[in-house]
């Protein structure tokens, strides 16, 4: 017989930090965590976007604050975590969502340059490592914690022309497993979520790049994007809220015996 009294997910009393929380998927994650009752610290290199999302949460009755972070810098990640602890007393949940498609101007290049490879590994991989290093001793001391890294379906399969990005996301899945092993003895769960295709500024950039490389001057970016999810088994695009709902589950005690996993939120595009 179940020993749990309630079947819904309640994150009341939990504090979450979301990197890249000012836009796109991160914003959806922030709102879903808040809807589940968590206090959310929104961190982004785009300080004003982070501040606007925190204000939205407060306007809808939630508790939120924000701050600037550049996850490529260990000192900046350290400051993000200490600011969140100063503000809320603790960090129960860390969501490493900040990500980029390449260095400045990457949409203009058909193949990733060395600068693109460096940029994605600095943000999409080292950004995760820095933030986990910043929070892990705090979580170890408390004997609990939930870490969710936003990887990608791209990390499951090499992508011609986008190898720098897809391999950074494969690395994010692998890093998730490494930290899941390392932190398991302190009852800290570390998982990743692999979104499929979601219409954010990142996908606007991807569409623009692909239309340019295929010399398609008539389609809009949105039309190119819509052709991409025609082959998705569930036949529809995914949303930031879909990813946020997966994060809420993985950040909850309902997922207490799940660690080191990569959960696809992609309408069935990848089945593994
Ligand atoms: N959109 C998709 O279809 C899709 C699919 C799979 C995975 N993802 C991943 O989801 C995550 C969010 O992507 P998105 O689509 O919302 O993109 P987005 O560009 O809308 O949002 C990314 C956010 O990360 C922030 N950011 C960038 N560099 C940063 C840094 N150094 N430090 C702190 N913040 C930084 C940006 O300011 C922005 O707010 C990324 O990790 C991305 O790779 C997106």
C-alpha cells in the first residue's frame, strides 16, 4: 500500500535556482516550479530578462528574486548560489538551463568554427559544472538536493553542421551521469531533460541558419520549424511548459529514486 498521502506534486518550502531563466525554456521552467509552490531565484546573463520573469512570478502570487550570472565563470556561479542562499536561506533545486548555439554570429556559419565549439562547451558543459560545483557542498551538508540539467535530443545523435552543439549536449548527458554517481551517497539526485524542438529565440536562430544554408529565400523561420515536427510521432511542437513539468517532477520527492537519467520531452522523436 502507498505510504504517500497526496498524489500531486507540491514543492512548497523548496527553493530553486534556474540558470538562463530569463527567456524561452528557462522562463517556462521558472513558472512551472513556481506553480508547484517553489520559491525561485531566476539567474541569467540577461539581467533585465531575469528581473522581468521574477516580477511576473511575484505578480501571479509566487515568490521570486533574480540576479545576473555568467555561468562560464566559476566566481559568477558561486555568487549566484550565495545570493540565492542569502535571499531564501537554502537551495534545494538547481536547474542548469542556460545554453547557446555557438559564439556570436554562429547563425552566419554553415559549419561550427573553433569559436563556436569553445562557446558551446563553455556555456552548455562548463556552465553546468561550475554551477554544480557552486551548490554541491551546500547540498551535501544538507544531505539532499535535486539537480536537473537541460540537455537536448541533439545530444542523442550527431548532427551534421551542428556537431559542436550536439556534442556539447551529449557531454551534458554524460556529465549528468558522472555527478549522479558522485553525489548519490549524499542523496542528491542529478538528472537531465532532453527537449525536442521548441520555438524559442534559439530555434529562430537555427531556422534562420538552415534556411540560409539551403538557399531557401521564400520560407519563414516558423514555416521551416513547423516542417520539422511533421515527423514527430505525437505530431506537435513541444513547449517550455512541457519541459518545466518534467523538471518539476524530477525536482520532487516523487522522483527520489531516479538519478543519472536523461528524460526525452520530444513527442516521441527519440525512444530510448
Ligand atoms: N529550443 C529548443 O528547441 C531546445 C531544444 C533542446 C534543448 N534546448 C536547450 O534548452 C536550453 C534553453 O534554450 P532556449 O531554447 O530557451 O534558448 P534561449 O536562447 O531562448 O534561452 C537561453 C537563455 O540562456 C541565457 N544564457 C546564455 N548564455 C548564458 C550564460 N553564459 N550565463 C547565463 N545565462 C546564459 C540567455 O540569456 C537566455 O536567457 C538551452 O540549454 C538549450 O540548448 C533547447
